C-alpha cells in the first residue's frame, strides 16, 4: 500500500511544484552546442527532483525509518541520498538563479566545490557501512572503496540524465531486483512513476541535479548495503557508459590538442546518449534502446547474484 501512496504523493507533489516553477520562471538553460532538437526545451521547468526526493524520504521515514530506528544500513542509505540531494539542489538553484538574472554563465556549482562535498557525504556513509558489511576484510579498504563507489555512482547517474524519461527509467529498472529486500528501492520506483507522468516525452519538467544526485545515492547505497556491490557496474551499465564517455571525451580532446594541435574528440557529443542524437537518432529511440540495454544488464546482474537461476 505504501508504494501506491508514494506514487500518488509524488504525482501530486511534482504536479504542484511544476505549477509553482512555471509561475516563477524556474527554467532550465539548454546547452547551445547540444542537439538542435533540444533547443525547444530551453526554459522547461527544472528541479523536479526536489519534490519526488522529499516524498521518498518522507514515506521512508514514516513507514520504515521511525519504526526501525535500529536499521543502521537503512539510515546510512537515506543519509547518502539526502546529502547528494542537497549538493544537487545547490547546483540547480545556482543555474535557475543565473537564468533569472540574465547572466551569460550557467551558474552551476563548480566541480572544485561539488566534488569535495560529494566525498564528504560519501565518506560518512562509507564509514558507517564499512562497519556493517566487509568486502576486503579491512575496514579502511572497505570504507575507501564504498566512498569511491558512492561518488562514482552519483556522478554516473547524473550524467545519464538529459533525455526525457531516461534517467528516471534507468534507475527504476536498476532497483527492481532489490524491491523486496530494500524498502527504499520500492519507494523510489513508486516515486519515479509519479514523476514520469510529467517527465514522459515531451517532458513538462526536468529532475535537475537534485533528483539525479539523490537517485545516484540511492542506487549506490542500496546495492552496497544489500551486498550487490560487485554487480552494480553491470546493472548500471548505461550510467557507467555515460560517465566513461565523458572521461574519454576529455582525454581525447587533450591528447589531440597537445600532440596534434587539433580540437578532435572521440564522440560527437557527450554523455554518450547525445552522441547518438547527433548521429540522427530520435530522442525516444535513444531512450528506449538504453532502457532496453539497462533491463538486460540488470537481469544479468540479478542472475549472477542468484547463482544463474534468475
């Protein structure tokens, strides 16, 4: 019943937030170098991740957190999600404020501030969880690795955003195998269903960094605390592809500029889903194909964790 309640609350909260954002002109600034088809999205309300993340946290607290105060791992996941959510919201507010003031710059949070903040949030999570779940039989190795996975996943999920319904659909699929064992996984999927009512093509609202960072924290936290850490890169194959494509793009650009004196890059545009748009694929085709890839990869991860029986 709580899943139905979560979906309805998310649908209502996002709808109300959408109306509020429209009235105040809280729009997203679209990258001018991106696909031409995206230019019509300029000004679309953003920060839709704020209401659905708050719904996720509220429902979890009422139905799971407060009745189960001793659930250390559950609280650790919520901390990771909330901490990443705050960092993403900070970034979103800067972008919206810059647009409303008519500034030439996007106004997003610089990496020199965002990355250290992510590390602090993830380090606290990792310190707590390393005392509960061991991978390497060494507390500090475990803590460092969990911190790396949490920060990497938050950024990977953030890079997987950018097309209508893609990030939300990807995360929902990744969390499906753990819907029974992890209450927040099911709650998150339900909240995303409510959000997708407004984010389905053509999107009326974007989740922004607040939503993508929170979702990245939930994915990392759930997979780590449920002992599925090693299969996370398989299930999250698309977010991994997205962040790796960005890294390769930067490296290829720097290499060619330094050794060949030309601005030549590996992809037409990154993250990788925009590369396929530049090739002429329709946005919905890119979205559906990456969701299909994610579904197959998640089934593989599920099978591996069940001894090949799933």
